């Protein structure tokens, strides 16, 4: 029962086709939350699941007043689902957890103990991953290494969004207007007192991963582009390099035209330089395009998501 002297902890759970996991997840999270002896709310964000996830969540909401739900009008993606959860949360602390039980719910208790030692963010760092997919595992490793080398903010290695954050951080986070969300980067950018605890990441309990390779690639690109201008700088540098290289080639061409009597064969070098310059131009335009696309997203100022339904009352919405 709600006790006004207790703190409120919100747990945000993004859901995309998780019908096989919802019951276990709900049981395990509820046990943990009850053990903390505080008030809590579970915010299920249904990212337009195609299975019976929404039905199951609504059933839970009927028998447990701690269960809140948000239902999206279409699939907006995991990062936006979490962002919506953050906006609709009212806890003094907010925990974010995946629905597929890869993040053990029991760890919320450790996260909570830790944040009470005067921290603002406690994220869960993966000591190991039990993903079945070797390719995905490697891609993650490469991505995190690359990001840490080129980003201007110190984004912690090997962490997802599984973490607990304090209200002050949530309030700042939902004020950040960018449309292409990369929450773990944004939270790192915000600063405050951050720390981590380590855990072994389990394999997905049941169902199929909602993150396709395309979605993962998009997330990786958002992470890199939102937190680094390195690709733009590379474009500039390669542009300059090619420019100077072509100056050299031009000088050589002029020299051989005026001072060498032999007929120039030329075809190979012509092709090489045309292709080289053309290729570099296309590449740099592409990189610039990626940035412009994101500027465009932010300038349009569309809402981040559209709701079909929710049982959460927002005072200021
Ligand atoms: N998810 C979502 N929308 C999507 C894809 C995934 O809300 O479009 C949710 C999914 O239900 C899960 C979490 O995001 O709770 C992480 O997804 P997944 O397990 O597929 O990601 P992975 O563990 O492979 O990174
Ligand atoms: Mg998963």
C-alpha cells in the first residue's frame, strides 16, 4: 500500500513482443520491489507489440495498482519507449530494465542500495555476456571501443540502459530535446555522481530479440553521431588530403605536358584520380548528410512518440 513517508521508485520496462516473458518478469520485479520496502510503480511501455503483450499488461494493471502502462500508436523503438517511460514516471528514483530478463531484476535491489550511498546514477556494467549470437557480441565490442575512442563524452564501456537514476537526472534528461536518442550517452553527458556495479548478463529468457541488425546499426550510428564530430573531421581531413594529392597530380600532368615529348598514356592515372576524388566526395557528402538528417529531425520538432492509450495521469500534459 502507498505510504507517504516512503520514497517512490519507478521501474521502466520497454516491451516489444515479450508475451513469453511478461509473467515471469512481473513476478521477479515485484518480489524485488516489495523487498525494498518503498513505494513503487512498474511502467510498461508497449512499443506496439504484435503479440498479446498489451493484453497481458492490462490484465496485470487490473489486479495490481502498481502496474502502469503506456501504449504507443506504432513501433517507435526501444530508446523512445524508455524516454516515454521517463516522461511519465514520477519516482524519486527511476530504474530502467529490459523485459527479456537479460538484466536480472534482482539486481535492482543492489542498484538501489548503491544509489543511496549518495549517487545520482548507478549503471549496471556487464562483466560477461551470455548472448548466443557471436556476431552480435563482437559487433557490440567493436562499437563500444570505437565510441570510447572517438566520443567527446566518457560513455562507460559495456553498459546498456539497465540502471537506476535519481529524479534530478531524470528531470534534466527529459529536457534534452534531441530526437535521435542515445540515452546512455546523454546520461553520461549530464555528469553528476555516477558509479556502477558489475553483473553477468544472461541470455534472453524467451522470444525473439526486438533489436534487428538494422535497429542496432541505427542505434550505433546515433551514438557515434550524437557524441562525436570525429566523422565530420575525418571528412574534412580526407578532403584536404585528396585536394593536395590532386595538386601534386596536376603539377605532374602539366610538367609532362610541357616538358616531355612522349605521348602521355594517361588513362590509368586519369581513371584513378577521377575515381579517387569522386569516391572521397561521395563519402564526405554521405557523412555530412548523416549529420544534416539529424538536424532535420530536430528542426521538424515532431513529437517523439504518439500514444494510443495509457492509465497514467500526467498533471502537466
Ligand atoms: N524493445 C522495444 N522496441 C523495439 C525493440 C525492443 O521496446 O523496437 C524492447 C524489448 O522488448 C526489450 C528491450 O527493448 O525489453 C531490449 O530489446 P532486445 O532484447 O531485443 O535487445 P538486445 O538485448 O538484443 O540488445
Ligand atoms: Mg535482450
